[in-house]
């Protein structure tokens, strides 16, 4: 096909024709044929149509026609008669080759028009519309052609070529790209005509490889959930559709073809050496072919050392095959050049995965690595779905996995015997569940794998706690029942009794009042049995003992009201016993200091006491109204006195009774 420039030059620009015309006519009219004028008229109508869609009325003086197929400055001859154009005879041939590849226009180079890519009509893109608005408002300083639309059309044609003859994917490995490209040329283009037969195809694909191929290191075959560095596997150089479109659009495709024309003839089929083929990237294939595509049994060796042995279909790895390289070994199914189906992958560190694959990602199977074994569903090496994990420490986790952690219903059984079951969030029991250990069983609500909220805790020794928890410890209202019959109802804080509550046991002990750190502390009422007599204490407690003001009543014995220190009478108080009452000082549960005792018969002693007996200065009155005042030594007057013996007997009974009720042991929980 001849160049439009050459055809135009032959028809319009000859010196004889120019100087034979009348000088009154314009030189531009002389060199413009009628057919070209008609074309320009059609282009102006087309321009008006687009301007109408844009609602723009451009100035016909300032705005040139942007729909011109060729710019006059480039393709029209110089008005100087001695100027002679040089036309590269190879260029029309290469242009015809590109047109026959990327468009559906009729071409003598095309063998089968049905195989060629369909051309796309220029579309009104946003960039084109903005450019036209700018032209309408401001005019132009240089001539505008259809380059904007032509470039869009070229890019669209290149994309259509890619989709129809290379791949439906946005990027493919270089060997797939080159194989599809060569197959299209052999089956659809006559490469044995004109200068095309002198194209050095080996050099062309080498330059094309250097221009548009990119490295691919984005594919990882190692689980991200495991604490090992990601190991990358290289699949060779890639070619992207976007890079191919830019390569065509910028004219680099044409210039590369021109640079590869040599003086010798080259045939594209010479690239094969029997059943062997070496691609520009260095990848080698040895095996069976069908219609210039790898099909059947074959071996593909990548430049980085990886080797694939197996079945090919339509140029791609498809069927059963073995992939080996960089420490990886895969044996199993392939689909459309990807690991897909059932197979086993061995990793450089000894880890393996056996099971179902989906587009190079494991989906369901058994994953073994240094830290354990997982059997179940996965998503891109992240544990996802139903599965079971056994760690190297012996821990077992099973249930629903999301992003490598248990989320939802599941169960964790640790090596130490602890067993968690219920609702999990990020590997922690969070929600309703149960915890079982060697000592107890907890059922209720959890947070971070600890009881949190209402739950029931049962010890295997028979103890039961039912109530609220906070971070694994009883906190709030609760009830504790021990196997020995002890029952506590009340408030817990940080796992201990704190606040108001009630405690009872089988021994008849009952306490109602305040607690601090599991001890009676504050005001309360304690009922208990002492020497087979019922006792009741009302008053203040401190650290589980009577402390402060309080009253103790002992059935059949008496009662005491006064000061207490650490569980004993200490300070001022009143002790009422059978037929006697003492008012005075106590020290360490013993009458000591100043005090008075009154007996039922009217006798009394008032004075100093030492360790429960009168000793020191005092006075006494017996039942016969005999009175004495003076010094007492060991409960008896130092001097001769009129007191009868009965009062001294009563003082001895008082001392013995106070010793019997001294140092009452307070019940501890």
C-alpha cells in the first residue's frame, strides 16, 4: 500500500502542472485536488456536528479543523519549486503492517480478516471535549488535527488487539505475550511481502521486551499469619496492557519495527528450533505444539531457574503439572496458567500445604509448618472459615476463623488442660462461653477469655459461686456456697468480699454487715455459738475481730457492752453476769484498773483492780452492811476489817466467770 503522502504528491505536485496554470489562481488551489476538497468539506460538517453537541459556536477564522486526517504542514509539498521531499519507502510498508494488525480495514497483508481486531470508533472522551471547549473560547495558534481522536482510537485499537489476541487479563507473563503475538502474525498477517520480510523478528522481540516488560515480585507463597519472613517467588517478566497501549500510542511500536528492518530476509517461523522455542526473556520451552501454541506435554524453564513439567493447553499451563524452583515444589492441578485444583506445595523451610487451590491461593486443606498443623479452609494463606489448628506446643484451636484468628463459635484446648468454648473474638473468648480447668468449671459471659459479667463457677471440691465477674474475678453481687455449708451473699470487689453482705454456716454462725477484703470490717451483727451457748454481737469489727464499741450477749452467762480492741475487751465497759455487774476498766480481756462490781445481795467493791482481783485502794460493803475502806492485797483488806467471807467468795466467782468468757475466737471465712 502506498503512502498517502506519496499518492498526494504524485497527483498534485509537479512543476509542469504548477507553472502551466494561470497566475490569477491561488497556489493552494493548484495543489489541492477535488477529492481532497470533498474530504475537507466532510470534515467540516463532522466538526459542526460535534460542536453542536458541545453547544459551541467556534470562530471559523481562529479555529482550524481538528478533524483533518493529515496536517497540511506535514503532508503538503513546499511552495518552493526547487524543494524536493524524501520519502522513506519502508515507512508505508510498516504503516500498512500496523494498520492490518490493529484495525479492521481491508489490507493485502491480512490473511483472515475475522481474526483481526475490530477497530473502535473515536469516542468523545473528557480530554477531547475539554480541548474542543478551549479551542472554541480561545482559538489556536497552531494547526489542530485529529491527533487527539486518532490517539484515542489507536489506544482503543491496541487494547482491542490485546483483548482479542493476547489475553483477557490486564497483565501476562512475557512468554505468553510473545507466543500469542507470534501466533497472530503467522495466522493473520502475511509477513513475506515487501520490507516486512526483511524484519528481524528476533531483534524486534528483544527490543520490545526491553521496552515494555516489567519485573513481577508481588506473588507470595508464604502465610502471613506465621512468624517467618515472606518468601517471594518470581514468575518472570510481565507485560501490562496499559504499557502496550502507551507503546503503540506514542509511535514507539512503529519506530521499533523500522529499526529492525535489515538487508536480509527473515521469516518468523525460523524462531522455532524443532519443538524448542526460546523467548526474548530467556524462558525456554520444549514440548508439543498445536496451531503455534504450547499444547500437550512440555517443559517450561524460566530464566530464574524455575521449571514446570506438565500439561499445556492453549499456550498456558493447564492440567496436571510439577513446578520446582527456589526451594519450592508443587505437584498438582493447574488451570489457565494458575495453580488451581488439588495439589501439594512444599516450601523452602519444610512447610507443606496439601489440598484445594483456587487461583494460586490455598482454599481448603492441610497446612503444616514449624509451629503447627492446620486443617480447614483458608483465604490467601490466612486461616478463614472452618478449621482446626494444632500448635507445636500441643494447643488445639478449632472453629470459625477470620483473618487468621478464631472469630465466632470455636473451642481452644491448651496443653495445661484448660478448655475454652463459646464465642471468640480475635482468639479470645468474648461473649457467652465456658472455661474448664483441672480445678473448676465456669459457664457464663466472658471477655478476653476471662469471666466477665454474670457467670457460674463450680469447683470440683463442691464450692459454687454464682454472680458477677470482672476480668476473671468475682465483682458485684454474688453468692458463694462452700461444700461445708458456708453461704455468702453480698458484694464482691476484685475477687474478695467487700461491702454489705451476709454469711452463714452449718455451725450456726450468721453475720450481717460490712466486709473488707474478705473479713468482717465495719458495723455488723454476728450470731454464733460459744460454749454451747448462743451468742450475739452487735457493734464494730476490724479485720474480722471485735474492735471499737460493741455489745456481746451470751445466753445463760451475761453480756458486755463497751470497748473492744482486736477481739478482746479493752477499755471502759460494763460486764453483766449472773447476779453481778461490773463497770470499769478492762485490759486484754481482764478486769484491770479502776472499776466497781455490784452483787445481787447489795454488796459491792469499788476501787483498783489488777488482773481480775481487787488490789490497791478501794472500799467494800458486804451483805450485812459492813463497810471497809483501805488497801486491798489479792482481793482482801490489808488491815483487820468487819467484812464477812461471803463477799470474798463472790469476788472469786466473778474472776472465774470473766476468765471463761475471755478471748472469744471470731469466726473467719
